[in-house]
C-alpha cells in the first residue's frame, strides 16, 4: 500500500466524486503557477542514438532547464511528478507486481505528445501531434512514439543482457520512457534536411518560402499521473442518509484527443445510519 501519497485523490464535497488522476501541470508550471507542458530538445533526443540504449528517446522523470531557440525549455520552478514523487530506489527487476516498483505512474492514454513534423513538406519542423504506437512495436515511424506507462516487469529480458541494478535501472525499462523513430539515418539528398537525416527529429523548420531558416519547435508532452495502487482502499463517512448511490467510472482515453470514453457502473445501497 502507498504509505506516503503526496497526491492521493481529490474530493468534490458536493457530489462526493473522488478523482485519482492529476495533471503533470500541478508540478510542471511557471513561477505564477500556470501549468506548462514538459519540453524537450530535439538535439537531446537525437543524441540518444549514441547512448548505451541507442534510441531516440526522452525521459519524463527528467526536466532540463537548458535553452532551445534562446528560450529556457522548462523554468527552474518546474518539476516532473515522476522524478519528484517516484521512488527509483525500490526498483527491483526480479519483482513482478507494478506497485512494488514506484509510487507514481502515468495514466494510460492521457498523454499528448507534440513535436517537430518529420514529414517532408511545408510543415516540416513545425509543431504537430505525434501518434502513439504499441509499446511492443518493433519500429516507430515518422511522427510516432511509444511510451512506457509503468516499469517493465521482466526488465532483465527486456534489455537483452544490459546490466541492471536496483539503484540504476536503464531508462528504457522505466515508466515515462518515450521512444521516437530510432531507425539509423542514411544520406538522402531528397530529405528536407539531409545533414540531419530523414529519421531524426528536425532541428530546423521551413519559413514562408520553404527554406529551412528557422529553429524547429521543441517536443512537448502533457500527461496525467496517479499514485494509488491496486491494494489501496477508500473509506467514506456520511451523516444520516439511509440509501446511498454508488457510481464507478472507468475511463479509456483516446490517444489523439486525450478525451476519455467512460463506462459507468451505478448501484444503490441501503445502509444503516451511523453517527458522525
């Protein structure tokens, strides 16, 4: 059970609605408290190809304060809920229950990923929404990504022999790992930016003449997180009503719009009065 729930749930005092999901903007915001997306540099993502993982990727548990196009990607006041509320020291690749890995997780389907358009054309390098593919997909294409909503249970098998320790698991088996097109770049004179490679994230974008004179837009990620585990329970107190209406909503989020499709279970329960 989560014994230290910084963000357990919110309660509507009028309707009794309990919501276990929170936007990353509660910690990822500017100095005035306005929520912001988590921003990442295309250069840093492309440089992942030279890391031990060898993928173009980002980590939601890390927010860098470096600049892009002369502007700070993330203000100093911004924090990542995963990095701030997670507990990497509890990670154990031999465990199988997700709640034993971390106290925080990304709510599946709530993420929205925007990045520079990788497809040739007048919008090349401009901000566009990427499409999620399955986390088991072998190849991630242009303007696509895959994400880990939780730690990988069979982490040892997932990294093909890469050394794993409890204190330092590889990024590609941790929750919040987002992978982009990681196919090797080849020289392609027909690509908009042949020097950058057709599979890399664009570093420049087209101006109104079609020339690559402008700095490409950064990668932006919005998502919701939760800290409740499957073994957590919620106990409610009430005054003198003998009959209670119990409603449970289950939400499946659309990957493009992030709008939830809800399934609702409703029942009435007769209970005896209890003193407050």
